[in-house]
């Protein structure tokens, strides 16, 4: 086996390991932000993953044939690079995660790979023994975090972008409400926010 063939063989082995790594990454993606829409980042990533896996499999099966193996090897390399860059730029980043009342709450920041001007924060709720719920927050700026209200047994998302806490989301276990944080106003030692939906 010459040096070029040895390099291709080693690279293809790394590609095979990469398939497993990417597959695990996509599974975790669905845990972080389940039920992605069909036209979002997740589906685009799956297409790249499928093409990378297909050309890797074909290149591995035809590696003994120098010309045919090369035909499949270079597209596999290209799709590996595209998929790697895609995961670096489109994978949701975890802003905060917490566990309360037998429920896991995950706050992620997401951006559209094809249209970078579209981005936002998403709350995913994984209740024990039930299907997950996920939704977008109206606010798009600032540092956000979960805060648990022991008295009301409610989970909230607070933004600290404007130097004071702004309520953006509240969940009491059975229902949730979204708020326009920038509409907050103070009246008689209380801060009020405009709700986006009725309870």
C-alpha cells in the first residue's frame, strides 16, 4: 500500500468514526430542541449527514479500485468539511439548563444557517413521563437564565440585557405564558409586563 492509499485508508476510517460522532450530535440536537420544523437547520444538517455517509460508504467499498475509490473519496471529504462547518455554526448553544418539579428546562440560542439575520432563544421543557414542549421567546437580546419561584412553584426566564431583570417566560407546570420584556413598567413597588398569550 503506497503512501497515498494509506492516507486515504486512514482518512476513511476517521470518516467512519465521524459518522457515529455526527449521529450522536444529531440525537442530542433533538433533545435540546425537539420537533424542529422541516425547513430549519436540523433538516439541512440531516441532508449533509446523509450525503457524507453515502459517499463515505461508497468510497470505503470501492477503495481497492483506485479510480472509482477516488471518485467517491473527494465528495466524502467535501461533505465532511461542509458538515463540520455546519455543526460549528448552526448547532444550538445551551444558555441555561435546570431541573425542577420532575421537569428538565433547557434554554438554547439558535440561528438560521441560511438566513443568519434570523436567530432567537428557545425554551424546551421535558416533563417526566410526558412529551417535550418547545417554544420561541419574543426577546432576542441579552443574557438569559432560568429563575425558580419557590413560592409560586413556577419556572421563569429572566433577561438581564437592560441592567434589570425582565420577565420573558413563566411556566407553572400545567401552562406557560410569554412576555414582552421591554414593555415592563414599575407601579407601586411592582413590575408589570405585557403577556403574549392568555392563560
